[in-house]
C-alpha cells in the first residue's frame, strides 16, 4: 500500500499549493480520478465534431485537454498502485499545466470571461484552472526523469507545430477558441496569434519547470511514493 510522501520542500514557484492541500488531494486520489474521468468524457464530447472533420491519423493531436486529464488519471492510478511510470508523470505534468493554463488565457484574453459573465465560459475557466493547479500535485509523489521530460517537450512541441504552423495532414488542429474566433481556417484574426503564442510559451514554461523540479529532486534525493 502506498503512503503519502512528505512535502517536497520546493520553492513556491515550483510548488504553489500549500502542503496541506497537496496532502488532501492525495488522500482523495480516487475522487480526483473520478473528477478527471468526468472531465475526460466531457472533453471528448466537446471535440466530437472537430474529430469528425480531422483525418484519423491526426486524432491524437486534437483533444488536448481530455488527453491531459487522461494522463493525470494514469499518473495518479500508477502511483496509488505502487508502480513507477515516470514518463506518464512527466507527460501529465506538462499537459495539465500547459493546456489548463492555455484555456485560462483564452477565456480571459480572447473570450473576455470577466466581462461576458457567460456561465459556460466561467465553467471552462474554473475547470481548466483546476487542471493547471493539479499538475503541481504530481511532484509530491513522482520523480521526473530527464528522458521523460524530453519526451513531453517533444510531443507537446510537435502539437504546437501542427496546431498553428504546419498542418501535416488536413487543416490546422488547434481547438476552436470561442465566439471571437471566426473558424479553424481563419488565421488572420488576432485570436490565432494570441492562442499560438500562449501555447508555445506554456510548452516552454512547463518543460522548464519540470526540469527544474527534476534538478531539485536529484539534489534532495529520490521521491518515492511506495512504502
């Protein structure tokens, strides 16, 4: 049976959640898994029409947020079962931090969530902010390896390329941004540049934080979750 590891002792910019919140989250692992399962199901439903218009070979790069929450489920479950899946932990950290905060940026800057008061936009804002924050629970029980972080950077960097720069098969594969974006094919509107810049910046930020966490973990000793 796994035990809850001690606090990481990481600085606030690497561990912004209070230690008690981290511990609470880990004690309620299965509830958080259920919440992420619900979010994953909703996410795939949300992307259903875009997937229908996307070549099958490119489906893995379309449903970004539901794949991120699915990775979070894999990370939590592998820890609770006492299995070390370092690459899942790294992918989950980068994915949830990147896409959680990306949607927050989109709702604030592009969709004017604070001005509109739209309940659906608020739902997206709050739920994805939670995604971004839950990423910081992962270093409490998992250790990132450099190859795993490299794999995460490569995959999500590739996502940015096919989403905004070079559509390898079919059209660009980014999510539709909302009512202020004319459509997937229109890359002349400012919303496209904002979304693209946010995606690339967050890929770099999440990768940087994962590597710094890895360095700190190496200096502090291995962070195992089994015991």
